[in-house]
């Protein structure tokens, strides 16, 4: 068993708040995605298509932001 080191605690606290919130956002989004996919068989086709297009739009925005961040050299 390893001993708790003060440097470890400092590194954990050094994680930016937006990074911790973005992880929470992803967890909630995946949960809602699961709920939406579970109901896809029970709702009308147009509702499913609109929801699918919203998810695709969100993924495109996410991809573009990550691509831009990587191009600037701001990757992790």
C-alpha cells in the first residue's frame, strides 16, 4: 500500500474546474443518450430523427473544438 503524498493532493486540486465539470457533463450526456436510445422504439420516427440530428450536431461541434485545440498545440 502506498503512502499518501502531499504532492498527489496538490496535483488533484490543480485540475481546472472546467475539466471536472466537462467530465460530469459527458456522464450526464451519455446517461441521457441511453435514455433516448431506450425510448427510440416507443416514440414516433420524426422525434427519433430530430433527436439523432441533435446528437450528431453536438458531436460535430465537439469534434471541431477538439480539432482546433489540437491544432493550436493545446492538447493534453
